């Protein structure tokens, strides 16, 4: 892809990235090691509070996961200077704050996965795992952490 192509792709998709949020405690937003960028867990904008299967539906969770993905991309852009330095989305890991009876965690994380595929096309295809959580910080509905292969 040509220089600036991911930013152009975001424009085509009508996506404006937020400013990268600050870490919630004493850790880095991202750490780059040996061609990999590890991005700390991010939740959806606006800090909605509640559990999937109680306060929120699967469809709302999907949108929250997409928002978390936008937060992740904002951090990646901030850390790397350009999303064009992303060679591959390697892995997404989601922690869904869910009622014990909730069973659609995978459908929730699809919100973030679909975003990565929309933005990076074939480079957005990634490994992933998703877990139901009894609780997460600030009672967010989802937190997603991620790993990207990047150009040094």
C-alpha cells in the first residue's frame, strides 16, 4: 500500500479516530519489541458501564467492541506516527463483562475484528480469543488488548 493509504482508507470508511486515551493506571499505552507493538487493553469511548446480557445486548456489545477498536487504532497511530507502519494485525484478545448466562462473547468481539478487516483488509486478519469476565475496570462492557506486527 502507498504512503498514507490507511489514513485514506479511514476517510473512505468515514472513520475519524479519537485522540489516543491515556492509560488508566501506571503502564504504557503501547510497547514495541522486536517488530511487534503490544497495545494495552482499551475499552469503548465514553466509559459506558454494565454487563452484556444484563444492561446491554449483543448488538450493543458489538458497537462497544468497535469503539474499543477505534481507541486501539488511535494508540497505534500515536505510537507509530502512521497506521501505514502496520504490517499485520496479529492478535485481538477481548474480555467481555458479561452475565454468567451470556454466551455470545464471540459476536461481541466481532465488532473489533470487523473494524480491523475493514481498515487493513487482508493485513487485518488476525488470531483472537475472547473471555467472559466477572468484572473489568470501571464496569466497562468490554476491554480489548491487541498485538500488531509493525515496520521497525
